[in-house]
């Protein structure tokens, strides 16, 4: 989905000059990125290129050594993950963070309850309203038939979808997905991403997703941002970015 002029020109996300080192490892350097409302941006790069570090800095899980991060022109640099989440930035993880012993529906209810800051949130967690909202989100992700199943017993693809559905309980402006299709079989990847993108289509939400499969990138991204050694080495349409010599050399391995 592309942004429309009525949404204005202020980027939803504006990261400027981000730097992050872990000892001698440069995980981010001179990282600058602007994303406008409604864009679908894929973050690509080989293992250790700095994709998760970037996601972690935007979501507050890692504080950058330098640089700034603006969300709708509000400075969120270095704020706590919880605060950034409440301000409208949600994420999923490379490995879904779920309560394995609870049912799919109960995971949704916990996620919803955590957003409601009311002191009696546990009592309200199973209120008719909360259940209705949770079921509506599960329906958007084709998860209704799994609602009463224990998470420990459902397939990996279902857990991935649930993790993303749970991220939406905060009604985010910006959603970051760290490898939504990792651990999902080749046959299931496209159907799964179809469900995710269809579920997200209903809102003008900006989505950044980390992805290793270039077929998925080409099909679902409006724009590709390629990382290598902590730097952004390409930032363009999928067609142009994936044809760039540095991307072919350092990311896709199609140029030797
Ligand atoms: N908490 C940490 N402590 C030390 N080094 C880290 C930490 N997090 C990341 N790194 C290092 O920073 C670099 C970038 O890692 P990052 O996890 O961002 O890569 P990535 O692009 O997400 O890779 P992958 O595709 O394997 O998930 C790597 O060299 C990694 O080992
Ligand atoms: Mg990663």
C-alpha cells in the first residue's frame, strides 16, 4: 500500500545517524531511514548485518550510542520499550514471545490486558468486550479455529501469526516484524504472508519487516532497505535495490 497525499509528508519514522557498537563489533553506523505512512518496507541483509539491532533500537530494546529516532516528529530515542509501545510502535520477535501453556485466545487476552492500564486489568481480561476484541483480531489472522488450543501444541506458523496478532492489540502506527517467516516451511511462507498482509491492509499502518527470502521481499515490499556490516547499503524499490551490485554481492550472493 502506498501513502496518500492526505496523510501529509511528515514521516512516521525518522531515524538519523544511528550508531551502535558491541565491543569491537559495529552493529549500526550512520544509519538513517525515513518511512512514511502506509509503506511496507523490507529490511534485508546477511546474518549479523544489523537488522535486528535496528529493530531493537527503534523499539527501545537497545539504546543507540548516538543518533535520534523520531516517531511522528516525537523524539523516542532511548525511551523504554513499554513507553515506545504505548506511543504506537509494536513488534514481533525472531522467536515468538508467547505463553506456551495458555491457549491462543488467552495469549491474546493477556496482550490486550497489558495494554489496559486499569488496576483491575486481570478481572477485566476476560470481560465480554475484551474477548470480543481478541476474537476479532484472531479472525483477521485466520486463527479462530485455534482459539482454544494450547500454544505449546500449535504449529510454528500459527505461533508466528499469533505473535503478530498480539502486537496489534496496541493499535500501532508502526509495526516491526523480525523475520515473520523464519521457521515456517517453504510451502507455508506465501500463504502465511498473504494472511499477514491482508490482515494489515485494513489499517493504514506502516510496516517494516525483516526477511531473508527474496521472493517474499519482491512480492510484499514497496521498498527495500539493505544492511551490511551495520550500514545501509541500499534503500530503493525492490527492483532497483535487489539489482544493486553491493546487494547482489553482500546480501543475495548473486554476484561474485
Ligand atoms: N546484545 C548483543 N551483544 C553483543 N553483540 C551483539 C548483540 N546484538 C547483536 N550483536 C552483534 O551485532 C551484529 C549485528 O547483529 P544483528 O542481530 O543486528 O544482526 P541481524 O542482521 O539481525 O542478523 P540475523 O539475520 O542473523 O538475525 C552481529 O555481529 C551480532 O553478533
Ligand atoms: Mg536478526
